[in-house]
C-alpha cells in the first residue's frame, strides 16, 4: 500500500536532483532525465550501498522488474540517496554497486552533504522514508507509487 499521506501521490514528479551519474556499459548516456521518458512508466529505486534491505530485497525486486518489463514502455533508474554514512556511501560505492548488479540501467548518486539536514534534496522532493525505496511515475508524469517495497506484478496496473 502506498503512503499517500506523504503527499506526493498524484502530483507531477519532481525533477531528479542527482549529483553524479555513473557511466554504465551499454548505455548511450549516463544521465537520466524524466523528460526523456514522456509517455513511459518510470521506476526509480533509491538505495544506499551499505543498506542490507537494499541488497536482500530491493535489488532482487528491481532485477525481476527489469526482466519482466524490459520489452514494455518502462524506464528504470537506481539512485543512491545518501542520508547517513556519507563516508561509506560514496560515488565510488554507487559505481561498485552498479557493477555488482550489472542491470544495464542508469545509476546515480545523490548526496546530502551540502544540505544542513544531511539528506539529499531528492529525498525531500519525493518524500521518501529511507531505503530501499521505490517510486513509480505513471505515463502522465505523476507519482503513482511511493513506498519501501513493491511487488513486481504491481507495475501491471500502471502500464497501459
């Protein structure tokens, strides 16, 4: 169930404020912009490299989604949203995590180091509750899902 009380469900998806994007083998470009995916469902996966739940549950779910929906109009991006452990969750660990999973999707790094609260602007914009976190943006560019976990088949209801 989505956390609709977080106030983002049904709103236009905010722009992605990401410090840096990893160069991913097989992609023509490394930056991921929502405007490049008009008319598509977009799945954003927010993680931290040191987050056990991201590795035990989040990334396996993301991989299953990518495998199931790779031939549909669905775009995926994984973004490390660093709200703690800034010394451990670096851009280098973003690249290492991308390499470890080899998903063939853009991987970004959003650090909260410049924010006085220590959280990335991206987390504030999307009203996330931590990691792992899934956001689904529908084909009209509105946030349709925003929660810690999603079942793979739930994406069916967002794809026309």
